[in-house]
């Protein structure tokens, strides 16, 4: 009799623990906080792609420290640290179908190429030195 009561109590506790009916969502691999690491692009007519540390980017958009990108399932927050500004610039956006679109129309959409536990890769069009070309930025996961 005691064994029957023990087994019945165990089954009832087990059944109740999964009855919350809450939908389960797998976290997207790209969700998290990312720090820009590398920047790569191909100059038309050049034989090989160019790759630099992100903080070595020249010109008017040179940065004092790497960009921070926070991604959730549906939102993006980009914080940039330009050398020519004392305060960081934060830009908000949305993530949909693997594309980040920023509210500020001066920012082109960024396509998520890949995301792993440690690395994120984005491609977008960027104008530098009078030419607009696709660049790829790789990020390291901060958290």
C-alpha cells in the first residue's frame, strides 16, 4: 500500500511539472551582446580581399573603440564610438528574417551571414573613399 501511494505521488508531481502550457522558444544563435572584431571588403579590380581590425578603420567613421551590437530575437541596438565625437552614438533597429534594419535611414540594412556561440558575421553596403561596396564585419560574443 505504501509503495502504491509513493508511486502515485511521484507520477502526480511529474505530470504537474510540465503542465504550465508556456510556449518554448529556442534562443536564436545571433541573440546576445557582440563586439566588432574584423572588417573585410574587396576593392573592385583587386586580387584579394582586404581585412583589418575593426578599430583600424580609417576616415571620417574611424572609431576609438569597437562597436557594440546587442541583438534580441527582434531588436538591434548598435553603439558606435567615433573618434570625432566625445559621446557614443546609439542606433536602434529591428531584426527580421536574418536582416537588421535600423530606424535611422542613414544606416543600410545588415544581413546576418552566420552566428555561432562565439562569432557573428554581418554584411552590408558601406561608402568609403567615394566607393560603395559590400563589407563584412565579424563580431566576437561578449555575452
